[in-house]
């Protein structure tokens, strides 16, 4: 879409060069302004979403306690595989999507970082 606007602006400047109509010059300047402002807003939105995704990466725990093949082990969260049983304690970050097999009576999960709610 912005390429069409750039082409339109160029054609306006060509039209201005041919018949010296100030309308063509004004329209060309406005089209360039619109493309630049749209580009700046797009850049800002992308940088915000990139920083948000990086903050989600930082929320993953570096290592988790698992039961794998009947033995207790500690692995990095990117090495989890289906079938691993993750042992969580109070305050632990959850490293992946998982099913709760057994929990205490006062088990709670804080989803505010995903939903944007305040605590």
C-alpha cells in the first residue's frame, strides 16, 4: 500500500513539473507525509511487540525439576519433552503448557502477565 502512495507522490511531482500546478505539489507533499507518519507508527508498534515478546522469553525459568524415566532430574525449560512430569513448588514459574496431575488445596495460577490485568 505504501508503494502505491509513493508512486502517487512521484506522479504528483511529475505533474507539478509539467504544468506547475501547486495542487500537484501540495498533494505530493501530503502523500509523502502520510507514508512517513504511517511508517513511524508501524515501526513503533513493531518495536513494542518485539519488546513484549522478549519479556515473555525472560519469564521462562532457566531450569526446572522433572521426573523423567522415574528419576528426579533438573533440565533447562527448552529441553522439556512430552511425558516429563514437572515438579512445581510455591513461586515457581511454569515452563510450558502442561496438565496438573496433583496439587494442594490452595493451588493458584497468576495469569495477569498474559491477560494484562493488574494484580
